[in-house]
């Protein structure tokens, strides 16, 4: 048992500088600009949307709670603190994504290709949304970064990655994942 404890302590000690180096490398890549930054909306308790969900009525949706709003603030602080250049911020039309965008970045616009297709009501939109997202990214030209605030299902579909609430995932324009950042709040 003692050996296991020592092994764990040594492993943590050895991997911590590696994580710091990876974070620094990722921040350097963000400084270069031209990256696609996916952000899963901040914490909104629950899973999916209620049966009475209405895209145009936030009271019918799963929304950020106090913890989620704090997380969104920290996302914004992270980008400011690290002077990450932003071309534009696009959000899903879902209220939890728009609220994350508003709290973190103030200025944003919505685009339906970032919407969720988790529920059976929206599953039929998946292929159309993915095509529209691909077209948009293919045409995107900037020396700054593009931020996309969206949902678990879209990120996992495009990047083959399972994000946590509020997680930042950085990719190139070909959707090759370059790294991720989890915000402590």
C-alpha cells in the first residue's frame, strides 16, 4: 500500500509539468489565431430538455444555474487574462448557450448549425447542421479565433470528444483537436 501511495505521488509530480507545457503550447497556438474554439455551454443541471421545450421560451428550457453563470464568468476571464484574439463568437439558439455567450463575451450572434440535435424533435437536423458548420468553417478566414458555443452532441459528433460543461476545446479548421482547457471556478 505504501508503494502505491509513493507511486501516485511520483506520477502526479512528473505529469504536472507536462500538463503545464501542453497548456502553454495550446495558448501559443491560440495567439497565432485562426483556430476554432468549441465551448460546451456552462453548467445547466439535468440532461436534455423538458418535454414542453420551446426554442423561443427560455422558461421551458434547461438553463444555467448560479454555478453555471459563475463558470461562464470564468470562461470570459480566461480569454481576457490570456489576451486571446477573438474574431467572433457564435452561439447555439438554445438559451443556456446564449446565456453562456452573453456572460463570457457580451457580444455574440446565434447560428442554427450550433443547435442541439439530442432530442428526437431535432435529430433530423443533424446532417444539415454538420454540412452548414463545415461550409462556414471552410470559408472562415481570420488571423483571430472563432468561438462556437454549443452542445455536447455537436462537439462529440464533430470532434469525437466528450466535453464537460464549460469546457473549451481548440481545433484547427479541419476539426483536428489541438487541446482542451477545463476552467476551474
